[in-house]
């Protein structure tokens, strides 16, 4: 320790440098903490959101399949012969091309 007493200016420079870099590093750490907290919240919330959306999509898909089956049964009951033949240029869904 006695050796460094001669270099008081170097010691002051090192202390000042560490104080400035400590403030910068501390600010960066605070920003990283806030970012990490935000990402952690997303990490915990997003699976519930995604699985809820998947559940709603699955139920809508099942509902649409049931509607399609019922429509197919109704069309089958009415029979294809009662429908007028399609005109040229008319699409099967009823829209004109």
C-alpha cells in the first residue's frame, strides 16, 4: 500500500473512472432488469393466451364441421335433381366469375 501513495493522481483517476463506469453499468443493469421483468411477465402470460386462442379455434373448427355436415345432409335430402342446372360461367358457390 505504501508503494501506491506516490501515485495519488493515478488512484484518483482510477476511482473517478470506476465511479463513472459504475454509474453507466448500474444504469444498464437497471434497464436490463426492467427488460427481464417484462420478458418474464410475457413468458408467464403468453402460454395461457396461446392455449386459449387454440381452444377457441378448435371449438370454432368443430362447429363449422357440424354446420357443413348438416348443410350436406339438407342438400342431400333436397336432391340434386331439384336444383336447376348451372349456367355457363357460374361458379358452384353461386358467384359469377
